[in-house]
């Protein structure tokens, strides 16, 4: 479905970026990182969500952020461990074990993202999906036009 292709990456980007940005900024939610409420308010403005939909979306997004934050933290720790192993007397087995776990984490986060996107899509009515599909198509068209303008100015 085209909706999933257009909407899912945007939601996933928001969901995955919030914990990472918050942690990079010292653990606070300041600095402009969109909160779950901000994300839901934005969707509400576009789709006129009912209270049940808002609550369900809030639960899904909060759960996803909580689960993803721990995985992102572990991934950063593994990346740090891997970078520290760059030395003449390296431990190949340890490097491969850390790299394999990092790959597993990436796969888990990808699967979680697709599942979460499907759950979010299920919250919307068909009319809301159609509205969102139309809005995303317009946004994609605007981005393509901006890219064309930039290429024309640059070349």
C-alpha cells in the first residue's frame, strides 16, 4: 500500500529520533525534539483524530520510544566497544561477536518499526488513510520540486 511507503518512514523517523536526540542533549526533551503529544497533535490537525485514536497512538508511540531507547543505547555501546578494538593486538572473536549483536539489534529495530507502522495504520479509518496518503503525495511532490530547483540553481 502506498500509504505505508509514504507515512511509515516519517513516523519511524520521528519515533526513532526522539530518544536519540533527547539522550544527545543530556537526557532532556528540550531542544525541539518532538514529543509524543506533539506528534499526535500534528496527526490530529491533519486527520481529526477522535479521543480513542489519540490514546491508542499515544500508547503505541510511547511504547515504541521506550523499547527503542534501550536498543539504541545498546547499539551505541557496541559501536563504542568496536571502535575501541581498533588496535594492533585486536580480538577477532570479540569484534565479530559485537558486530553480530549490532546487526541483530538493527534487525530488531527494523522489524519493530514495520510492526509499529502497521499498528499505527490500523488506528486510522479508511478516510483518514486516504487523507494522509493525499497529504504525503503533496509533500513528496513539493520535495521533488525543491530538489529540481536546487539542481537548476547548482548546475
